């Protein structure tokens, strides 16, 4: 249905995180309403389809719901002497 986007994810099962994401996404320009349900791990976004592309909205929402892991800094390699006799 145009103007509606349903998202699911494990992060949305945590009530506090669900509330935070509902507030964050609900403040986006063009998003008119966000309903969350931690029991199902879902969010239902209602948006203005004349202003937002559903593919872009979904990608943006998924990026904040389940951001890619940040890589820890690579360990500094220590030079190991190599003895070749």
C-alpha cells in the first residue's frame, strides 16, 4: 500500500530501542506516523509517497535500525625479526 512501510528486526524487540527508533524516524521529513510493536519486532511507517521514495526510506530506516558494525581498529603489527641463516 503506498505510504506505508513495515519493517522488522531483532533490535525492534527491545522496548526502549523500539521507542527510540519510533521517535527518531517519526521526526524525519515526510514521515507522518510511526507505530512500533516490540512483541513482533516491528515498526509501521506511514509517510507521504509524494515526498519520499519507499526504497530510499527503507534503506535509511534499516541503516538506523541495524547499523553496520563498526570495525575495531586493526592491531598494530609489531615487526618480528626474521632470521635467515
